[in-house]
C-alpha cells in the first residue's frame, strides 16, 4: 500500500498486518507470584482457583419469614403452628423442629434439617406464639440449598482471567486468602525531544510542555504493569542509545515517544536498527504513521510518534493489545458499534483513520456520531472532548452526513 499523503514511496503496513506481526512476536511473561486477595485486583491468574467449600455451605433462608416442615401440614387449608424459636443470620436455631412447630427466620439464617419451606412474613399473621398461615402457602420455597451457587471443588475463576472487583467478591465468598498471579509486565518509558519541558517549570522560548509522559503514565496505569518513568531524554544519539540499552536490561517493554519520524533529529529508528531489530516502523494509519516496533536485547520496543494524539492512538491500538498479551491475559475484541455520522468527514484513501468523535444514543437506542473538532495530530483538545474514535477504513475517501460509520469507545468514556 502506498501512502498517498506522503512523499515517500516505501509501502506502509496495514493495521491488521502490524497487529499480526506484534501478536506473532510477543511471548507472555513466564513468572508468577503469590498475592493476597485484597491486592489481586487487575492481576492475571496464573492458575485456576477452585472452591474449597460449598457455597452456600449450609442450608439457609432466602427471606425473612417462618420456616416449617411441609410434611406435617395440610397446605390446602389455612393452618396454625406454634412458634418454637428464632434463627438469626449468624445465630441459628439449634434444636429439632417438632411436628406442629415453626420458627421465625431471617435472611441468611441457617435452617434446621426438618424445615423445607420458608413462608414470607407478609403472608403470615402472628398472634403471640400462634402463627397463622394461609391456605396454599407455597412449599419448598425460599430456601438456599447447599452448593447451589458453587459446589466444593468446582472452578471459581479460570486461568488466565484478569481479576475484576466481582471476581474478588466471588473468591472472598469461598474464603480464598492468597492466589497465584502472573508477575507484572515491566515497562520503561520516556519522552524524547530537545523542546520538551516538564510541567512545573517555566516555559522558555521554543519549548513546549511534555504532555506525552502524562498521557502515557495514565494509559499505563494497570495492576498488571510495573512502570518506570525515565523522564525526558534530549535529541542526542548517544544519550538515547545509552537509555535504551540501560532500559532493556531490566524491562520487558520500552516505550518512547517522539523521534520516530524521518526528521534530522529523529534517531530512534536508526538506533533500533543498529542496537536491536526493527520489525516495522511505518503503518498505514492516521494519526500515527511513524510507529516503530522491534526488540532491543530481550525487550520489546515501541517507538511512538511524538504528536500527542498520535502517541495516544498508537498506544491504544498497538501497544495496549501487546501489553495485554504479554501479561498473559486472554485476547479480547474491543466493542465496535455502527452509528450514523451526522457530519461530513474529510478523508483521502490510503490510510486507516481514527477520527475523534462524539457518540450519542437517542431514545430508540440508535447511535449517532459527530466529529469532535479539528483532527490534526497535535490537536489534543478534540481528543479530550471525544468519547469515540470514528474508524474509517484505508480505502474510504470521505464520509457524508447520514452515512453509517464504525465507532470505538475511547477508554471508559460515557455515551451522551
Ligand atoms: P517527533 O516525533 O519527535 O518528530 O515530534 C512530532 C511532534 O510532536 C513535534 O511537534 C513535537 O514537538 C511533538 N512532541 C514530541 N514529543 C512530545 C511530547 N512528549 N509532548 C508533547 N509534544 C511532543
Ligand atoms: Mg522530536
């Protein structure tokens, strides 16, 4: 594929081909470690976890009401039983339920073996110790049976699930205290560019603030990552090379931003070619064409383009899936929706574009997308305003209002 927007004639790799190359090159981290449950959020299981107990592990009431044995009554008629006691959650009735008796029970209270039915308190009239039940009170209801949720020995969470808050609750309900998870992926990242100034310092003429390191540190925040921020490195070949070689010694992944295009001071690809292996360095996407992928020593290397929107788009579409694969988490497809585009979108054929958009849903559940503003690779404000990418295939030559487009949600964006 030739990029019609570029003077260069070397072919650009399609998004699919680049993703396939990344997938083919990456091997998940091998090590695992033990963590206590409260530190397991966002970690990837390295072994499946089985339940050591039945859940529930004792028969108990699903309702506040009265427990009885349906064997000792004729349910077709109203009937009266005498109250023998109360079973509370955590403080159960320990005696045997005799014929003609019932007990008061609360949700979660363990039931005597003889009780097979709980009648809701709303259906019952209590008169001292005499409890009056209506005709046709439902039998064998409102009881939580042993193991009806989880049977002892059955799987609670399968390897290699990435644990979420719900999983932590499930594992806690089985009393799991500690579990085996994949070790975190060790990631180093830095910005390159003589013009970059860290926030907190005054801006001198010709300089700009380094925004990419802030976007990246936010994007990299994940319990399965162990992240080293190496700061800003000047456009100096020797310095860059030293930093890359140092980082490669103890990180699985190195991510840089800037210096990956073909400008005079763009040394990243040259250093990668000399000190490591270049897998690819140009992709048919917009924004983000000069994305380098390769290896330095045992580390995977991603050289992201410096323009702030390009950094984020290439991170989300190429680095994030690679990190997921490295962490050992299962592959997952991102949610894609079809929406009606309500604005014209300019596009030349040649590269797949990720245009910034705002996705809305109407009262019928139909989706509509509109451009969130100017689309230059330096215009971070329109990405901050956006909640979706409008994904335009390489061959597309523009969109007219009313056309259907494919959209992807950005991070945990909300639809308006
Ligand atoms: P480069 O890829 O180094 O040629 O940079 C492309 C554009 O992105 C230039 O306008 C840079 O000034 C800008 N840029 C590079 N790195 C950063 C950064 N960390 N934060 C903000 N802008 C950057
Ligand atoms: Mg630069």
